[in-house]
C-alpha cells in the first residue's frame, strides 16, 4: 500500500496540477532518502516539469532544462505519499523532500514516507532505462492478453506470488491480489503454470476490471493513503475479502473467510477458491 490504482491517482493529479511548472528549489530533509543522483540536485533547480508517468507503484517526473531531460523517480513503497500540502502538522516529521514550484497550480510537492521503504532517484535517461528494466515487469493495464498468458504459463510458483512479483507484473500488491483472486475464484496457492487458457483469461479480465474500478473510486485508503490533494480513496468500501477473515463469504456460499499467514497474509474463501 499504495499499489497501482493509488499510484495512478497520484500521477493523474500531478499531471493536472504541476506539468509546466518550474522547480524553483529542492529541499532534501534526509540525504539517505535520495538513493541515487543526489550530487546532481542543483541541475533540477530551474528545470521545467514536462511530463509525469506511472511505472508500477512509482511516479516518474520528467524535467527539461537546456534541451536536456532528467527524471525524478519517487517510489511510494508501503507508506510513501506525494502531497501538495501538509494535511496535518504531524506530517512534517516524515516529510523528506520538498519541491518548491512556480507557474503551476500548486506551490510545492512534498514526499512523505514514515517507514522509508520507498526512495527517490534522480536519474538521466540511461539511468532511467536501467531502473525500469531492473524494477518493473509488464503493466497489468497495458499488457496484451497473449503476453499475459505467456507470463502465467512460464511461472511454476504460486499464483498470488506471481501477481505480486514486481519484476514480472508491476503494480499489484497484497490488497488487490486478494481481491482479484477471490473474484476469479482462484486459490492463492494455485500453481500458475497449471492454469488452463480459459482460467487465465478469466484472471486477466478480472485483474483489469478490479484495477480499473479501484482507479475510478480513487484507490483504497487503507491505513495511510491519501491522494496529493488530501482526498481519500473509496474503493476500500468495495473490498470483498481483504482483511475480512472470520466474516461470511460475500458470495453467499455460507463459508467463513479464512486467512493464510505468510510473508503477506492471504484472505480467501475455501469453498469459492478451491486449491
């Protein structure tokens, strides 16, 4: 958390409000939050924000200056947020980067991350290509059905682990993996490579439908997530199984939802999602 839908909401709000703005200044509160490129920070002062993209759960801000383009990549990690303003004084403590802006709809952009699992990278074009190639697999909302089928066929591990493997499928985390698998009636421990084409197709369609619906509802505000403008996502109201162990199955089968404990807890219905 945040996952792909939340990162997409962040990217869309940033596109509307800060593209075309000039980065007047860049305050770094913790040098260790900038994993790469800190010595180049002066280049970014005076650069213009030209475009913003989402890659997996990360945000790529492209800046131009003197016919050169460089990039600021913000990993949201488990608790990272990009905010236009401080919603509460308590957020000041864990604000590690502040971009002061001129010429856009917002005066600043803040990177807040209390647990610091995410980082910020300042990269040139070559650095960005290496970063993307190393970190991100296919995008669940852009990958074709044929390519997705091949991805699933080649993986002998557990299905949920595949959905959350960022170097294979970028952007899905624990919340949406649980929701997708329940709707697809697939057990988290099913072996991916053993699925038939019809089942893979169902998984593909539901994956895209869940992520698209979550984006439409502003993402899921579970624990910390708020959008840059301070609004909360509404999709958590539509969660069917995530963090609902002990509750009745929402499909009405009469079974109680269970929790599988592992690196990330899985929530499922043993009747609807047979192994």
